[in-house]
C-alpha cells in the first residue's frame, strides 16, 4: 500500500510539474526570440540562461542591453530584481538538502515557481521531491526553449501578440491558491504585497514591483486572535 501511495503522489508531482515545464519552455522561446530579434547574437541569451537562469531578471537585463545600456547596467538591473530569491532560498533551505553539491545546485534552481511548487506540498518528503522534480525539469525546458527561440529569431514575429507573458503568472496563481485559502496570515501578506505592486507598477521599472511586494511579509508577524 505504501509503495502504491508513493508511486501515486510522485506521478501527481510529475503531472503538476509538467505545467511549470510547459510554461517555462514557452516563455523561454519568447526570451530567446526577443533577444536575437533585438540584435543580440544567439550565444548571449543561451549563455545567460545557463549561467544566470533568472527569467524576469534576464528579460530586464536584455531590455537594458537592447536600449543601449552597457553590460554593467544590465547586470545591476538583473541583480536588483533577483534579490528576491534570497527570501526564497531561506524558505526552501531545509528542502534542498545539506550536502555541499546539493546546496550549490539547489541554489541555482531556486525560482518563484520551484519555491511555490515545493512549499505547496503537505510534508517534507514531498516538498523535497517537488523542488528537485520541478527545478531540474524547469531548468532543462527553459534552456531548450531559449535555444529554440534564439535560433528562430525573427521568424516568430512579435512574441507579445501570443500572450506568452501570462503563462508563468497563471501557473503561480494556481500553485498558491490552496495556501491562500488555508492561511489567513498569508492571505493578508499576499493582499498587501499585491497592493504595493499595483500601486508602484506605473512608477518603477518592470520587475521592481514584485521585489517591493515582499514588504507584505511584514504582516506575517501578526498573530490571529485566539
């Protein structure tokens, strides 16, 4: 019975993670195509995706480069947007494992999606499996997608017309909904973070509102009345 149950939930993990993989591949194609269509050589988005591996930060960095900014400005933009993963790393530190190589590789796989997918699981064993299954799969399909998009270049036309930017947000909403339903404190944090992000979106560069939305975590210290 235990073996059957283990096989069942692992199958469910792979099924659910496949949604992340699909979204990652689609957005990866968009990133590669945008970078090359803007004038960058194929090796730039491909190398960036392998070494940096940070979706929104990559889009922002490439945007800076295509707007005429230098490599330092692009790197600074990417680093600023990616500071949010510091909080994510703390959240999944125990999930990744204790070995040196596990921590090194796991740190590279920490993203919004892998963190949300792992923390949505009900117990430590499933959280660890979810992190590695989603993380390794997402890293693979993202890089394959970027390569395909970069090679396609201008052939895809304007990728914005396909609505590809909605793929990841839709998956993230689906992942966090169960937790939002069950935990009132997390709901308060999410609502405050969303309000901050919406208020600042017209005034700050893309990606920064998501980073500043972490201020919503300030409400997590409030205890619900007994």
